C-alpha cells in the first residue's frame, strides 16, 4: 500500500500520531480509504476490502444506502445548519420514542460521548447525588467521569486512565465487575451517594461480552429498589440488536437511554432519552445544562429519519437475515478453529460477534484481557491481505450489515481459514 504509507508519513507531520482517533491506528500504518459502497471500501491504492468494521457498528444498512443518500441530498439543497428548531427534529424524536417505550422525551446531540455525559449529568441533577457506578470494561466515551480504569474484583474508586484526566472527578466513579450483580448490590449498600448506574447492556468494547442470565434484570431490580436511575448505554446496541435495542431484546426498561451509531448510519448524530420527569430537568426550563451548536443539524437528522424509516420498514427481513448470517458464519468459524485445535471462544448475538483465542469463556473484563491478543493481531493482518477488513483490535466487535452478501461471507470464511492456519503455527 505505497499510497497509504506516504499519506501516513505526511499525516504524522500534522496530525497527532497520524490519526484522528486512536482506534484507527495499527502497525505499521493504517490504510487510507478513498471510497465505499455497500459492503466494501477501497483504499488509495485501489485495493478493495469487505468491510466488517462497519463504522464500529454504525453502518447497519451498509455504505451509501440509497434511502439515506437521497434524503441527505434533498436536505443539502435546503441548507446545512440553522441553529433554530426544525420540524425534522420532531419527526426524528417521534420515531425514536416509537421504537423505545422507555423513552418519553428525547434530546438530540452529536456523539455517543456527549450523550453519556448528558445522561450522567441528568442522573446527578435528578438525585442530587454525586457518584456514578460503571462496569469494568464498559466504554462510555472519552470524558473524565467514565474514562477510568479498574482491576478485577471488588468495587473501588475510578482512577483516570488518561494523563490530563482529573482524579478528583474520576474518584466519584465506582467500578464494579460486569456480570456480577452481587458486586453492584454490595457497592450500593455501602455507599448512599450513588446518583446513577450506567452500563452497556451488551458489552461491545472489550470484544463482545454478553450479559449472563438475569444479570440485566437484577441490575434493574437493584437500582429500582434503591431509587437509583439506570442508564442503558445503547450507542452500539441501539437499533442494531433490534429496532428497540438491547432493552427490547431483553425486556428491560431503563430510566435513561443513550443512542448513536446506527441511528445515523454513518452521519454524526446521537441522542439521550428517558422518563419525562428526568428529561424535563434539561435547560432551559430545567436546571441541568446541556447545549450544542450542531445538535439537531438538518443533515444528520435527515439521515437518521431515513435510517429509522428504512429499519422499521424492513425490520422483519433485516434482522432475521443478519441473525442467520451471524449464526452461519460463527458456526463455520467455530468448526474451523476446532478442527485446527486452536483454543478459542466465539461470542455472538444478533449481527455481531468476536473470536477470542483462549480456552476459557469470556464473560467479563478480566477473561477478555486473558485472551491472546498477539494471535488476534496476526489473524487481522492476514485477513487484511486477503481483502477482509475487521476492526484492528481484539477488544472491538465484528459487525454484519444489510449490504453483506453470501458471496462476501464465503470469501471471508476462506480468508479466515488461511488466517487461522497461520495463527496455529
């Protein structure tokens, strides 16, 4: 990839580390993308890849989906930014509320990180308490309250994972073990200053980790008994697991929900929604301040309306197709790794999965970290050479989109067969 190598050298001179998000980097340098369509992307050298990164889950409908491009093209002739309310915002909000029964009111924002920051501020404003509980391995954006690290085991005060992060902010974040509701209950019993509990209902930032039986129901029961708002961070799972997200899939009703990624299918938009009495605390009528110049901009809102209308129109065929693809693919992948006698675990649900090179089940942060990341990197590089692009980190997820075809799956399984043989060596 000579063009990408040169572009990366140029990029490093003017962009920190040469990338505008750390997850985009991999050794020796990332390829630079020129265009995309459907299930494929092309780099600056003309190499074509089947894309299973899919905007880290955002592109549920694939690249350049016709309905979305048409809606955005039409809006471009009307304007790009008004900083005044629009009818489009009302239409989108109604669509979101229609898909998520737990949401009475919704406010549009720009990113998932902005949504979780607002959700946490709302929980604190509602309860008049300070501390937030998050689960080890869950990622909720790059702001100080949630950008904390934790070891396994008992809950403890968060410590900033980043230089420049304020420990005096992070210390108000308590970290407990995922899939361990007893850890959560014990922490709440010991501290009466808990403003909210935030969780990825399906953990999608340590690879893919699924909630064990009754884990989410127990979280809901514990938070309700203690009058603590429960925040479901569905930035990844919203619309991807089902039209109503993971909460519909598992039958759990949180107090606050954050959405992003598949909401805009490639356009920058996110949302925070929840119970009326909580959402009404937002300014200007309430005292919880939140504001943004670009929130509700008509381009992204038009894209999101088209995305949700397309999802709702095609939901029966869309989700069954993606589930079949995931099941078929992961079964074949499991057979390959088993035949090669490679210790492995495959976690999957709906339209996403991940393979871990370990002999033990992956159920939380620690078991995920114990998987062999070096083997994963070796597999990633071989897949890339064979024209298959997955997220370069073991701790991300592989996503199917509606644009993927059986031909794509067959090509990808052939590439995995070669990659796994190399991993075994």
